[in-house]
C-alpha cells in the first residue's frame, strides 16, 4: 500500500476536482462525531465495476467477492482511516427480491447493486483533522500504482491551491424542477389505512410506506452543484455522492445500516420523527414530546427486536446487545429516535454474510420483515431502487460501513426522483402519516428554492 498523510483539506475541495469523473464516490460524513460520523472518503477510477444483471445469482456474486477479498486480505491499520481500498457503491432495496420470496412484477428502476473496485482513495479523519492519500494495489490487476499515487497527489495539490478561492455554490441557481408524487394525499391515506388493516388482521406489526416524487430534467443537469447544496442545507452523517453516469446518486442520509470494525458489528435503526423549531424552548419541548411518544417508542422497539434477530444470524451467541434504546438525536430539520444494537461477528462469518442475513434494514421495511416487504410491494406503485437500499464500502481490511439510503435524490438520464416514507403502526393516523412524509421531504425540495 502507498499512503501519505497530507495537510487537512475540506473534502469538498477534493470532491469538486473529481465529481464529474465516472465512478467517483464521495462517502461524506457531513457531521463531525467522534464515533459514528468521523470519516469521509473519496474513491475514484474504479478498476472494475460489479453491476447486477440476470446472468449471475446473488449467491454466486457473493462467492466471487469473497474470493477477491481472500486474495487481497490485509490487517486493519489503526493508524489509518478504516477504508483504504475495496468495494464501494450502492445496493438497491430491490435486491431483496433475490434474498426473500417477494413478487417482482414492477419495472426495474436501477440495477440491484453497483459496486466499484477501488484502489485510489482520499481518506479524511474529520475529528482529528487529518487527510490521507492512499493507493492500495489489488491482486490480479496489472496497474501502474505509482502513477495512480502521483495522480492523486496532483488532484490534492490542485485542490490545495484553490482552497482560499470562494466557491460561491450558494450563488449558483439550479434549473427549476417540478416534482409530482406517485401518490396524492388521498391515495396515500387509503394505502395507509390498508396497511393498518393488515396490522389489525395480524399480518404485521409495522410497515414502512413510501411515496416517490418524480421530475424530468435535462440530461446535463448539474448534479455536483445539486449535491453541494443538498449537503449544505441538510447536514447528515451518512451523506454520499455516487457518479455512475447516467445514474447519479445524491444522499443526505442520517441512518447507519451496519458497520463492522475489527469484528464489532453495529446497526443504528431510526424510528420516530418530529419536526424541529428555530425557537430553542419550543425545540426542547418537541424533543420531550418525541421521548414521551408511546407510538414512536413502539415503532423503534419493534425494529430493535427485528435487527437483534438479524444480527444474531451472523454474530456470536450472546454477543448481541442494545447499547442505546430510543434516544433522541437531532438533525437539521428533524429529531429522531435512534437505537444502537451491537454484536461480535462469528469467527467463520464473512463480511458479505450481512447481505443475505440482514438486508434490507428493518427500519425501512417493518416487522415481520418478509410480510412487510410483500405489503410494500403491493401498496407502493413503483419499485424503490436505490431508496431504502444501502450506500457504503466493504474494505479489504474487513471493515464495512453501510447507510440506509433515505433523504436521497436519484438522477437517471433525464429522470430525477426522491422518496419519503414513514412507519405505519396500529396507532397511526393516515393523514398525520402523510404529513410526516411531506416534512421529511421539505429539506430536499428546499435545494431548488
């Protein structure tokens, strides 16, 4: 491995140099938190792209990835950030159709996964204000790694020169965009009532129901500028930008799906939402209202139980514990209830075992998971695609960090879309559930104002 510690730069300065390159991925911890939003990564120039098609099963693909990682296994160097090379990209929610028996009769939105194999990485420790340039040689690929390293250094040097020049992103106007939902308010409340009826009949305890907002834009719509604005008005610990042109993904997700570091497994499901206020007294009262909400606690605890069960499939017996239950965490325009479940990966488990064992995350399906996903497929007009899937990395050092892909804009050719959803329980009020989805979407639509 070639690595060099350099003077810290705002990762956005590097991102602006490489955002238009095919395969650029910016895993953007756009909040500084010592434990779960500490690192950002920019990976460029994938040396191979694994894109799902009908020619290979998920089981076979997982074996291919495992063989690749067996040939490139390396210890985790605690002196470096946790990702120095490996696979990075997205897994679509619709991969669930390959994992569980769920009908699959709607039009495909995107591939079930798109993961690049990366050897060139900029890594940022936002807590310590450290920056690293890293090139990680990959067995089986005859590449000029010294040139790759020089290329990264040149990109860094260009960004360093430009750091004192105002970027003026806020002064750039985006083209107007007219979004239209695949539900109107009445249709959404009717679907919500159907979900409540399933709960009353004993099919499920909870289900996540989402609506999709769609718009038509020019193919040359300025995605990087849109992402810069999104991250400025909606700071989130698991933000991301992925350029797989013509598919570009711009995420401001607050939620971790799963991380693995030195066999320690963590998931941080979010369930329970209330708006924020600019008035400090009112904002504090809103957090108390969320803490005291029986409905929101019920939503969260059901998912905690589901995720404990999923982690138990890949973790050592008796190692799965809940270290945080229904604590309020605050984001730009919303307070959430967040729980934390931990475990220790089994000695014979692969990092890729988390896909068939745990994917997709329970917080965006419901409980029980399989029946909830069947109801989602019945009630939602469109496939979810990237939405409610995962974005992140699998490192050659066996570290993993994956988000739940919510609060996300997806541009594919001239189509732009985003989804918003909420948990439906027995106590749900259909009209209030609809309004909650609108609240969650406000910070996305503000980007275009």
